[in-house]
């Protein structure tokens, strides 16, 4: 695990801390969420894993973590960019340790936007790929939620803690990704009940078709035609919903799987 340092702004009122996973590219959903929360008064720790982007079709974005951290700092947030391989079972504890140490307080909101996502179906998925998807998308998410639950403290009678996980309904031709995201859903929804005594809400968000560089022209046109609003989703669309769920106004929404997809056809 390595870190990207970014000077912190001048100390002011205490801001809550959000930990966001999967913020590796400036055009990604995770980066959009980080920008929105920073602008609305949160300090932000985020994780990224360059080797994953490097082996995907879109490739790594050199300097992305430092650039994103700089943007967040300019919005008034203290930041901690943490490079971490979530396939390792000890990563969640190290991430929380570093986020708390560098930002000087406990994490209030945990936003899970990381993913292992390599297309393959029932007949061509390898055991290695299947295990990697579940290690990153399911096991790491459980361990991050568990670590959050072990550390979180709130005043009695308040609901200030937030967990938001991003999911997908992909299945056909995307077996390990879809199956591991299905497990993520259940883990997160269980947290809505098992962590309720701590004053924590937990929800799952399906952002629908958001083009962050992985779509080809044919797929893009097909998805636009299948969406009543006639466009694809943006990271900002997802970020606004996550911001609401993390706000005091969003505390009555709990244990839900929310589709923020413009009405896109399944």
C-alpha cells in the first residue's frame, strides 16, 4: 500500500470523514462521489489500485490520484489517497488505520465503489477470475463494512453513520462480476439491520449505465435507446444520490436497493 500526499487546507470547523473505495480515474463514479462529498462539507479518504486499471482496456491514468486529491483540497477537504489491493484480506484494516491517522478522526461514511470487472460467462469464466471477483467485490466489501462497524461510534439515539455500496444487475456474459455484486447487495443490506444499534444506515445503489470509458459506440447507442430520458447516466447523477443518503436528510432511507438509472430497461 502506498499513499499520495496532498497538503491540507487551513483548519476550520470539524468536517465528517468519508472513506470511498475505487477512486482510480478522474472520470469514474468514485471520483464523482468524492468531488460531491468534498463540496458538501466532507473530508475524504479514498482508495485506488493502479495495477487494475493498467490491465483493463482503458488503461491507467498517470497521476490521477494526486490530481483528484488536489481537486478535493481545493474544495476545502482534507484528503488521504491510499493505494490498496483489495484482494488481500488484510487491506481493509490497513486502509482504516491510515485514513484515521492521516485525517485525524473516525470514518463517518463508507462508500464502496470499487470493483473487479472482467467480462466472461458461465462456460469461459476461470476459477482464478471467479475467486478474484469475489475476493474484491464481496469479501473486501464485507471486511470493510466489518472494520467500519467495529470502529464506528455515535451519540446514543442518533443515526449518523452511513454505508453506501454501488452494485450492478449485470449477469449474462458477466457471471463473476454479477454474482459477486449480488453477494455485495446481501452483505450491505444485512448491515442495515446488524449495525442499526450503532446508529448506522446501509443502502445499495445501482447507478445503471454510466459510461466511464468502458462502452463502445454500439453499446452506447443501444443503452441510450433503452433509457426514457434519452441519455446515459453520469458520475454526477450517482454522486447526488450518495450525497443525499449520507446527509442528515437521508437517514430515513435504510436497507434499500435503489436504482438511479433514468428508468433504463433491464
